[in-house]
């Protein structure tokens, strides 16, 4: 069975006068009961958002595709976006705190706690997702594989630092960023996450909110990566004064 609902997204386009909102027709969110191999396998396709933002500039169209798959515990949310930037640039935007603080939505602070391995980084992040979510923080171990494709895997380490007053520590999260070089200056970004929110927020609500949050996350990465002003970034310096 297929049901449709509309959601409205506001996008911004670069013009000579700066950033301005662009009117976008309603976007269809397709919710499936399951199909194909997913219906017979351990996962069941819970939902697919195909977000197509038509920009006012001719020939510039991009899409974020998001799907949610049922799992024991937190559902798995997957998303894909194609960005007009090389893999090396996308990797820089994913790894350097000064960039992350500029483009990741609702990120309050980010601190590099340690580098336990040659390709590993332990990171503290504090976010404010707004109602009904209490401010959250997390400690995550990022591990980079050389590839291709280059992959950044994420695994929560909630007990690596003491609890911070005013924040609900995320007790479990895992996921990955995978970067595929479609062309020398075109990268396909595949994102996966599973998050247990902790606190008083139910898992089903977190999973539903997560679909929108992930779509916004990848859209923000896309917009920042193609913005010529995003090439400037301060040195990567850890700040012990978190959050």
C-alpha cells in the first residue's frame, strides 16, 4: 500500500544580492509498507523521502533521498545526496571542526577529545534539536577507512567523559559517512545513522524526527560544500572548554 503526504521545504539560492528564499513546490514523502527483498529480509522499509529542491538558477537541481528501515532498537536511517565537489573537499568538511560548526544544523559545540589511532578521532558534540527534545550531547569515535570509497564510521562512547550539566547524554549511536567519486568533481554521499535518544523521548518519535533531521543535515552539507565562501577555515585546534 502506498500513501502520500506533502511537506514544505524552504531552500536558499545564491544570487547577486545574497542568499534568498526560493519557493518550492510541495515535496512528496512516500511511505511504503515494504517491497522487494526488504519485505522478505530482516529489515522492512519504513519510509522514503525524496526531497527534490528546484533552485532558481537554471540547471541546478539536487535531491536528498532518505529511507528508514526497521531494526531491533533504533531504526536505521539512510540518506544520499550528490554534491558538486571532489571527495577530498567533502572529507575536509566532515573532519575539520571549524567547518562542522558552520554547516551542521543545531550544533552548539564540538571538541576533539583525543586521537586514539592514526585514523581515529574521539569527538564531543552538543546539540539543541528544539522541542520536544531536551539538549543532547554525545561522545563519538570516528574511524576513517582509506577506501575507495572513503568511509567514516561512527560509534558512540558515552562513558568516555563525565555527564555535562544541562545535557542529556545520548546512550547509543552508530553510523557512517561513505564518499563515492562519481566524477572528479562530483561526490555521492551516503549517510547511515541509528540513534537512541535517551531521556524521556520515545524511540518511535526519535526515529520519525530523525528522518527530517537527516534530510536537513545532508541538505546543509550540500549547500555549504558548493558555497565558495566555505573554503576558509581556521586551524583545527581542540578546545577543552566544552560544551
